[in-house]
C-alpha cells in the first residue's frame, strides 16, 4: 500500500517538476528498520519503507538506479529500486555490515564488517564476493579515492586508517589516528583525506601520497563539554573548499575551511548528529540526528540550518539521489 | 563461497610504507601479561543467574588479547596473557612464579587485602592492574605506585548513584549495610557521597550475615516474612540503599520492603562498570564479539580485565614499543587515553592511578542512566565528579 502511494507521488513529482529538479533524500532509521524518503525541494516526507533489520550505511549508484542499504542484523546488503522502494535483490556482505563505499564507477562495493574485522568486496553486477580483506578491530569508516585506486578503511578499536589497493586488495599503508576513527573522506581533488576520531575528538588530515598526518583539527564550542564533541560524518564540497563534520552529541556540524583546515563555524542541529549528505547541486546538506529522530537541513551557501524534518527511529545514514 | 580471496597480511606487509614497512623490518615482539584470579570460597549467590562462570575475567582477557593482536599484526607486536587461578592461600606462590618468569604486567582479580599484598610482593618487578578490588583505601592511604586501578572505586560507584538520585530529587536515603568489612567500607562511601551531593541519610540499619541457607526451596517464603519486618518503621525516605558487597541480602529487598520505595545500590538500580544491556557508543558490537567468544553475557570482571589489557595494548600501539618500562611510563603520562565503549576517552588519575570512567546505573535488564550526570560540572574533567578528587586524596606514592 505504502509502495503504491510512493509511486504515485513520485510520478506526480516527475510530471510537474519545477525547474530546479527535486531529488529524493533517503534516511536509514537504525531502530525503525526502515528508510524515510524526503523531497529535497519541498523538504517534505514522501514515505517510509521497511528495509530489513538495523539499517545503517546507505548509498546509491552513480546512475541513481540502485539504492544500497546495510541491513546490519540481517548480515546482508539489501538493494532497492529508489523510485518504488521495492527490494530488487540482496548482496552478500559478510556479517554485521555497517558502512560501505561504492567505487566511483559504481562497482564494486566495499563493505566494513564490524564484528569480523574484515572488509568485504562485492561485485554489484554479478552479486559475488570478490575478496575479504582482514583489517583492524571493528572496521567502520570506508572511503575511496576520486580515481578509484585506493580504498580506505578505518578500524575503531585498532585506531588506524588502512590504505587498500582497490585492484590487488592489498593493504599498503596504515596510519595511526586518534581513538575510534569513524569516517574517511577524500576531497574530490584527491589531495587530502579526512579521518574523524569519535573518542579522540579530532579530524586527521592525511596526505594520501605519503600517508602522513598533515594536521589534526580539534574543536572547541563554548558551553559544550569537550567529551561531547565526537566527530563522525564528513562531507566536502566539490571544490574542496568547505568541509562539514558532524560532531555527534555536541549537536553541531563544524564548518571547516578546506584550504587552511581551520574551523570557521559551528551550526546547531538536532541531537547526536552522525552522517551528512549534500544535494547534487550542493544547495542543501542533510544531517541525521539519532537522538532527536530528525534530519536538519543546512543551507550550504548561507551556512544556516533552515529546517528540521522528523523522520523514523534513530536516523543513522543519509544519501541523496544524483538525479 | 568459492572464488573468495583471503588476503593474508603477513604476505603484504613489505609492500607498504609507514607502519607496515616497520612491521616487516623488525621481528615480531611479544608483550607478556598474566591474569591472576584469586577465588574466595563462597556460598552460592542468592540468584542462580549470578553464579560466577568458570572463565570469569579470563573471557574478557581473551577478547582483549584478540583485539590487541589484530592491531599488533600491523605493528609487529604480539600479545599474550597467562590465566592463573589461586586461593587466598596460594596467591603469593602463584605471584612468585609469575615474577620469576619475568611477566611484567599482572592483572589481578582479588579482594582488597589480597590485592595490596600482591602489589607489595610485585614491587618494582611488575605493574599490577587491579581489575576487581573496589576499596577506597587501596587508592588512598594504601595506594601503591606500581598499581593501576581498572576497576572503579567504591567512591566512584556511590557518587554515580548519588548524582542520579539527586537529579531525581530523591535526597532522603534509608541505608541498609551488611556486616562484612567491605560492606562497612561501602556504607562509608555512601555517607561520603551523601555529604558531597547534599543527600540525607535519614536512617541506617545493619543486616547481619548470620550464615545459613541463601537459596533453599523455602528461601522466598522466609524472605517474604523477614524483609518487610526488617525494613519496618524506618524514618520517611525516598529510596532504600543497600550496601552488600558479598551478595548476602540485597537482592531480596526489591518488592519486599515495608514501605513502597525503590531499592538501589547493591540491588535494584546498581552502579556498575559494565552491564550486558548497554548498547550505546558501539557497545552493541563489543557485546556481540564477547558473547560470540564466551557464549555468555559480559560481567564487570570481564570488562575490567579487558580494559586493563587494552590499556597495555593501546600503550604498545601508541609508543610502537613493547618495552614494559616504556609502556608503563606512557600509561601514566598525560598522553595516555583509551576507548572503552563508554562514550568518551578514559584516562588515568595521576594522584592515585585510578582509571577515570563513566559509571552505568543498571537494572538487571536495562541501563537506566550513566553518570556523571550532565548537571555536575568540574573544572578539569566531569569524570572527576566521581570518586576521590585530587584535593582530597590521601594517596602518597
């Protein structure tokens, strides 16, 4: 019933779209076992759809045709048609998939298996496991270089960013960072890799060529306990000039100058902010706020929070359709 | 499952720069540790659910070694922990063997008196990591420079509960303490916590341990008569606090009190270093990994042993060294921090070598709250609102 309504709504949207085409925003609700879909222009909820047990990581293919969800407690990745939100197939993921990253070409998918200290590589076309790569304890963050040659995994208890050759699946470098690295993000220029450390409270800026830490960004917010500042999700504008970092229970998103790597602003969002996603035109940045069960919408040009939208239970990840 | 490629790290270490290269150049170095558990003969606990498992503490050690070794593969480091059980009578002899073998790190699971004796016996030959004893004297007048306390102190636990009860606006406490020395010390800690946070102990009673059957078929029949009578005509109170370190009576108090009042302390809402119900801060994954390994929920002794050995592992990773003196020095420096699935970094107090840590307030099935409560502020670390702070310490190394 829900799916049918969604198709209808979506058809209407397509039929009467305004010049600035709206994109669908997909939010995984960890405790709700569903995904809330928003419209990126009206900022209204289009619908909510069941997606399996404990959905966390969520991403979409570059052509916008396949939506991937880590169903952590089902031990697999579920794949949905983003238009209908009907499940098309599943991908083997290894146990407890938490977060993943797609190769820029859309294939393969690199998945962190939190319970098994592995990164699983899955072919999105053949649905076969290509490799299992042993990494540190509690792998979570997954990043990929813009040229697709290097895959990054962060291990939360080992406290390293592992550099993996995407063709040979071999680890060729390990960089020790602060406690509980959660997320790894290259800038589009491929000149910097940002790794957030949740318990350490810092973001390490790593030079991808020689795998050394160029700078450690730390955060200070008046009136917020230092222990509450726990960096997790990172997103960077295409020009590499603005870096946004979700600060967890500090309920803020930090705005960092991507050239100097200095913090320029803190934006107040909902409670326990973890993951972020831009609209393709970078007009808006969406944040998932796990404790207030909502999504904050940031106007990127103005660096202002313009709206918060209630979603499901414990929103975890977010992705915006490319088209 | 065909066609899978399992990449073995050993084969590729040579390919990479930085850490991987170092790992390839130097031979694997081992960090040796031991877990010495001193079991005191005990009557069975009130509840059969609380029967101590045979691998108590050791299961936590095994997970810590797995975690340390996984990281160690990238560093050229290997970790091991011998598992030794003893009685209070054989503890010294077992300690002697470990010292003779040159084991530099010894995690102890023992009562206060035995822990102190073992620490003195170890002297400068080994660093003792206390994973069970909670007495404040061990961190105060009896403190030793060669001991680090991974287990929280009684003062930390009682302060954690006191903060929550004050937040609840339940300041009037009826304190029921057991008759054992540890119970008396725990009652002292509650009195101190009451003074510190502005609560009032309106009445105190002692529950004498007269021995006898704790878990007979008729146990509950007796209890249903005894507990209401024991708690009858207490001064008007908001909450009953039980101080029962040996599990003699506290578990019988909830629902059996004369007045309809909640029970906290050693039963009901219990301040703890760990609870198997905790899910926040990545704890779910940690609980899963432990339960897969031990096929049972994690207990406080397992957590405290795990964190003690992780402290050693973390120091070896950060210093890229396996030299015991280097590791000890790093652990006691202001650079040391370790993640323990409690939402913030854990560090060591330099005045008494106590590991700072949030304290969970748990019922048997859920984690109801975690202290420090947000409303209690501190000039250096909110965690120092729990336990004995720098200005009040009696410890002199």
